């Protein structure tokens, strides 16, 4: 009887040990299946991203070419960064005076404005005071529009000029502030 009881106890211990091993194997298997499903879900989320990257890779050359073209275009619109601001200001004043002369605008004065004092670094402005016929003002504005580096009209004030007796042409007094930029260094 003693022998039978020990056999029974051994069977119970063996069964419990096998159950524990089986539960452990099931837990490891469940964890592995869960991890597998998680990785599959991550892969499914990565597939559209990879497709977008491949699409970007295929147009990368065109994007770089467009970037270079835009950089060249931008460089044609502003003064170079290495050019001194005082030189840019003098060039702007000379350009505005030249445009006014070509448009047959009578200049009474130009003034270089100190934009750095107003916190506008890399920017040059000139104030022009002049008298002209309406057609001359139009030619001046057209010239400013087509100038390179680009010129921006910040302020334009037009008032009728005094008419001299016997003068049939109607002139206007013009006060114009024009700005340009130099590239950031």
C-alpha cells in the first residue's frame, strides 16, 4: 500500500509538472503569435510609407533641378549677399534716377533711407521726389516693374502740380519710395 500511494503521488507531481510545462509553452506561443501580429500590423503601416518614399525617390532629380532653378531665379531678383549695403543703396539710387530720366520725369531730389535703423537688415530704400506728366509716371512705373534686381514700390504719393499760365500740360508731383533687397548671408 505504501508503494501504491507513492506511485499516485508521483503521478500527480508528474501531471502537475507536465501541466505547468504545457501552460508555459502555451503562454510562450501566445506571446509569439501576438508579437507576430504586431509586426505584421507594423509592416502593413510601413508599406504605404515605403511606396511614398519610392515615389519621392523617382522624382528627386526633378525636385533638385527645380530647387536649383528657383535659387538661380531668386539670385536674379536680389543683390548678392557679399555686396556691401552701401553699394546696394548707391546702385538703387542710380537705377531709380536712370529710370526717371528715361521716363522723362523731372527729378527734384533723391534720398537714401536708412533701413537698418528701422530693423530691416539687407534692405535698401530710396525716396524720389519728382514732377512729371501722367505718361512719364506710367513709363517710370513700367521701368520699375521690369527692373532687375527687383524693385518694390513701398509708397507712392501723387498730387497735382501747380500749373503755370499758358502751360497746357497737366503735370503731377510724385513722391515715391522704392526698395530692393540683398541676399541673406
